[in-house]
């Protein structure tokens, strides 16, 4: 498969494939196991999809900040994002 039409690299394709996979998975989970919204530390009602959105948005800021402020490999930011995702899904 050629990814040249949009200057895609394999990491970019994997990233967007992962996001698409998560959206499909969360849609299946919402259909199969309906969820009532819950209140967490933000004191707003959130569902799994809301928490996924908050996680993706926060992870984008973490990675952008990491690129701007650190000369370290991006893998460290990925680890921070994983901890952030755990915290959001646990407490938000």
C-alpha cells in the first residue's frame, strides 16, 4: 500500500488507524454495554466517549508541550500520556 498521496508516514498511518480503532471500539462498547454518565473530579457528567475525548485532547497538549520544551525522546511523553489516560478514565 502506498502512503505517498498525502505525505503519510507509517507512524502517522498507525496513529490515525489507532484513533479510528478506538472510535469503533467505543461505539461497540456503547451499544453492547450502555453506560450511565458519572460525575468525577471535574464535577460534570461524563461517559466513556467524553473521557476518551478529554484524554485525546490532553494528550495532544502534553505532546505539543513536550516537543516545545524538551529535547528528550517523544517516548517519554507517550508514557506521561498513558498515565494521564489512566487518571482520566479512573477519576474523571
